[in-house]
């Protein structure tokens, strides 16, 4: 039984914080999912904004040029996707900050922001 318990614990960082393998897997999966989502949404934003700039579908000059309203729709789709992405990430950030506060964990970014505001 001791052997199983030792293999189920993951040490993270120099502070020897120990977490169960399941907890660590949840964190890694959540981060991986968020990063994959980020890539997907940024690719969509790039495509929409690039179409609006070049005025061609998928920025392909071999296709028929987009009509003026399609250019504006493409830009609007890019901006809408960026806002949706920002909303989603803000929700995740708020959730992480709330959990960190409940656990008494000071987030590095929050600490850096506080230090920068103190210097001003």
C-alpha cells in the first residue's frame, strides 16, 4: 500500500508541494485544453482579419474578390471571435484566482501587477 501511495504523489517545484496524480492530471489537462482552444480561436481571428484586409476568401487571390459587405462581415467575425475568446479566458482567470485565494496561493501575475502599481 505504501508503494502505491508513493507513486500517486507528484512533487512540484522546490517547495516540495505534493499533489495526487489525479489532481496534477486535471491541472495539466485543463491547461492543455485552454492552450488548444487559444490556438483555435487565434487562428480564426487571424483568418477573419486577414480576409478583411486582403478582400479575398481565405486570403486566396485565385478566388473571387469579396464584396464590400463581406469584408465588413469578416472583420466583424474576427472581432466577435476575439471578444468571445477574451470572455472565456476572463472566466477561467476569475475561477483560478478565486481558487488560489481560497487555498491561500499568491499568483505570480497578481504579485507582479501589485509590485508594478506600487512603483508608479
